[in-house]
């Protein structure tokens, strides 16, 4: 073998970089020519597309992968595998094409044209969990929730330098594009100090070119995170028109190049470089993957809604594995359907989401019902009171340790926007943390004023919380308000406050034991297992494949064949979880409004609730009953009745109006949740001493004498006086034009308002009551026997 000359070896080594550079330049020119031919092959179509985008002040030209595939088979896969080799060359060809078709627009263009690539990404369509080392240098499509967002800041793209000592118009430019622009420039960031002639230079900030840059972090959505694993995140860098496109809590689909950004060269390295996604497109994901409706589904939904027991069947089907708690299930079902959100012209926002609080003894199934809500809702976030802080539930401004800038990080309620947030162990939460969610529960937004920044984020979600009484178990010696132990300012924000008691009853205990034993004895295989919990996927591709496989013209099974629950055996039908989801999704699209009759009924029911709260009587039918503190009734309670009535109308598939029966059902649910039994008709045997008159009819004063024989006719009790004061005010309110009424007419009106079974006012008792009210400056008695309301 002949030894090589060292000089020739050095020459070959010096020629190698030159040849590599020439080869890379030839490949670059070839890609430019390919895309130029592609644009010219459909010249009119692309000319129209570019002019349309520029007219709308947009500089990202859409390009579908299918179009590249039709131009040259296999080119779309090569683009996904090595996008940095193709995107800069194609954007240069796009800019040349613009100059050819419109030279004036090409010269006036201040922002370079970019390609917005979209289409079917196949296995490159993943969640943040799928962003591994295999994904580096590839064009990826990632879906997730924005959890942290930095501030948009201008970044120097091209600097302009002039001579410091002389003003001769000499300008030098320096390109500062880096890896985020798909350009490998070793001189990026370096500023020239002197020109080629040795003259000192200075930067001219006004002539330099900048672009906006922003960083944000996306995380796996809760329904895609595998159980028991920490959600994965990926950091996204976006620039130009993509800055400020996403905010915390948004569900987005980001398309970009996954690149590793190594730090500056040093003497040693760990080998672990931060990897980030350089975004080329950001699209909000407004709708989650849902099973489509087929005509048979719509027909089954309408058939079930037409049944008179539709509400009972659907309530029974809500968490059927939990025995009992029919009242709680009915309220949670209406919460899943929700009311109607209203945004008035003056900017006022009236929430349509229903908030529910479950307060009860341990081991009553509260957490399991919260779990069923989380697995049934389209977008649900689960948290606990002890493991959450106030800023963790709302939002926080956090200083980034790397850049020392402030970033906005979304909390659980912001992430659950347009969904449901489940808070377990609500009573274990600190007082300061509970106060922080007051604004989010009623105004449905989170406002932060920190670090000189004022930010408002949407938190339009329903809240379902579970808590234990203040002493762990209900204390029979204490009233309901003291057992709950939460302030009225927080309780008033819950539309329904359910009390779940662990009562000792032999029949109920046997039902619960039979229910638990039946579930433990069931043998369910892979084929025959019931859909109790939605199967979660961490891969978008798998979820898309499941969605495509479900796009068959087969209707969802309506009723469960073997539910294994006591509700099925004893009460009737139970619908499947899949059909319940479709039914709820179908109902949520409706937007009925209150009819005139329903508006009058809402006002009457609200007045009745206020009277119960102000009088404090345990039973309105028994004026001599002891007083007990009640849960506060405020204007929010009135809005809660409207929301519940609207949700019940949606459940009945009423598209136009909310009827009176919907308001009555909402009123009954609210009374049952507060452990206040609604007034029911008495038995015939109990009604015989009163007479045969129907409930609500006006009866003469003589009939009241028999029911008040045992009362002292020379005085009136404080409880009866409170009832009389309320009924007198109601009688005058029904006749706003009359300022004065005779005693006989007023007595007849008051006794007509008394429910069946209540003791009617005699003339003597009525007279003493009016004298007592006159002494309190509530009414005034005239000499001719008339009564005037003055306070």
C-alpha cells in the first residue's frame, strides 16, 4: 500500500465541507424548484388563495398534506420526517411566487409568508405523552390543555447598524434568526462592532425588524391521562401571529416541529437537552370526540322523553350501582343537563351552570357519585379539598426561574371551563382557599391583579362538592345550618345543598347489603362487562380509531339487560351509560325560555321560600311548631329555581317554553334538598272536621270555629301573628290598586290562603292579631272597620 501524502490528506479534509455545502445548496434549490412547479401547476387557485389571506391580514397560507401527496407520492411522509429541510425552501418559493403574481405586494410585504401545514398526520398525531426521542426533528400534531402561558415579548429578528461617527447612509444588517426559525446560524445573537473598513458601528433600533415570541405549556387532558400516572407536558414556542393565540384553560391542537435546543458549548455536558415544539399552527379544539347520533338514537331519545316517568327513569340510571339516594341523583342529573346561560346587552353574565353540595355522614356514597359525574361528563376535573389551594383551584402568576418573567398558570376551575369540577372533602379546605372560589362560582371568571398585571380568565363550569358535617357525623341536637358549618356567602352559591344521612333502618340496610353482595357475585368478562367508566386513551390516534370504528349506523343500546342493581329489580328500567351520555348531550342543545305562567309560578314559589326562611317555622301547616334556623334564601335561590326548571324542561325536550310543572318540580327538589317536605294534601279522614271543600278554596269563617275551639280566643300566639302578618301583606300585594280593605274581606282572603289542615283565624283571634300589628306600625285600623297597610 502506498502511504498518503499528509498535504493531500489536509486538502481532502478541507474540500469535504465545501462539497457538503454545495450538495446541501443543490438540494435546497431542488426543493425550491419542486414547490415552484407545484404552485405554477395550479397558478390561479394559489393566486386566489394568497390574495384572500393577504386581504384578511393573514400571512400563513394553508397547505394540505393531501395536495403534496397528489403532486408527488411519498412527499408528504418525507415532509413529516424532515420538515426543516423542506419548509424554509418551500416558503422561499412561495415568496418568489408572490413577487411573480404581484410584484407590488411582494415589495410592500413586511412579514414573511409562512406555510400552515395541515392534514392527516397518522402516528405523528399524539398527546404530550407521545412526544419521545423518536419524535425529534419531525413535524408533529399535539393535542392538550394549556396550563401555563408566558407573556408575549418582541424578539430581534434582523438588526440594522449605522456608522457611529459619520452619517453617510451606510447600513449593515445582521440576521438573528435561530433554531426557532428553522435556521442554523452560528452568528445569531452576535452584534458587529466595526464594518469592513474599521469604522465603529451602532445599532439603529428603529430600522431593526422584530417579531413577537411567546412560550406556553400544554398538558394531557384529564380524560386522556392513564389512571395513576402523572400527566405529561410539552413546552411550545410560537412567534409572529401565533403569539397570544392560546390562553390558560384552552384545549388546543398544535402543529409544529419538535426540536432539541442544546445550550451553549461548554467543557462538559449531561447529554440531556431541553426539547420544545416550534409551532406552525395553533387551532382551538372546541368539541371533544363524541359518538355520533343516528336516527334510531334520536327516535329512542324522543320516545323516552315522552314517557311520564322519564325523569324517574333517568334519575334511577344515574350511578345505578349506588343504592338509594334518589333525590341526590335527580339533582345531579339536572346539573349535567344545566340551565340556559344568558349574556345581556349591558355585559351582565347570568350563569346557566348548576352547583350542588353534598353534605352527609361518612360511607354514604358521596365520593362514588362524584366519580360517576367525572366519568360521565365530557370535560371534568377532579380534586380534593385538602390537596388543593385557592390558587390551585383558580389561577396564579408564577415567575419563571429561567427567564425571570411572569407566567400565568391555570387552576382546576379554569381547566374545567365548559365542564364540571368535582371537589371531594370540601370541608377540609381552608377558609382562605374557599373564599378564593367565590368569584369563580357565581361570576364564572377568575380575576388576578398581581405583579402589575390584570388578567381575567373564564371558569364557566358546574361545581359538585362533597363534604362531611362539622363534627364528622350529623348531630341530632344541632340544627341543619350548624351541622353543615359553612358560611351563608358560600352556601348561597350552591343551587342545591343535599343532606345525605346514614339512617338506621332494617329495610334500607337489607337493600344495601343485597346490592353490594350482588355486585361482588357478578362474573363479568371482557365481552360482557358493563360500561361504568369511560375507557381512557393516552393516544389521539387510538381515540380517532375508536371514533371511526363507532361511526356505524347502529343505535346505542337503551336499557341495560343485567344491571346487577337493586334499582333494576325493584323499581324498573335502567338505561345504559352510553345512552345516558347521548341523552344529556341532546338535551344540552335546547334553549327554552320561561312562559308567562311559569314566571308567575317562580315568583310564588320564591315568596313561599322566603316566608319559610323569615318565619323560621319548622312546619308551615303547624303554626304552634317550634322555630329552627334554616338555610338562607336569597336572590341566588330565585335564580337557582329558574336554572332547575329550565334543566327539567330540557330533560323533557321542550324546545320553546318552560312550563309551570317544571317550576313545581324544581321547587320540590329544592325543598327536599333542604330537608323541608313540600306541602302535601291531607287524608280524607283528617279533612272531615274541616269540611268537604277542596284544598285552596275559600271557606267561610264559621268553618274555622270548629278547628279553633281549643285555642284561647282572647290572645294570639307569636307564631300565628307571624303567619297573619305574612298573609295580610300577601293579600294587599294581590290588590296593588287598593290601599284599604274591610275586615271581613281581609279575613276571608287570609283564611283562603291557609292550606288544608291549618287552623283558620276566628273573628276574635283575627281582631287581636290586627291590634297587635297596629301596635307594631304594620297596619292601621279606621273607625269604620277598614284595614290599611302602612308597613
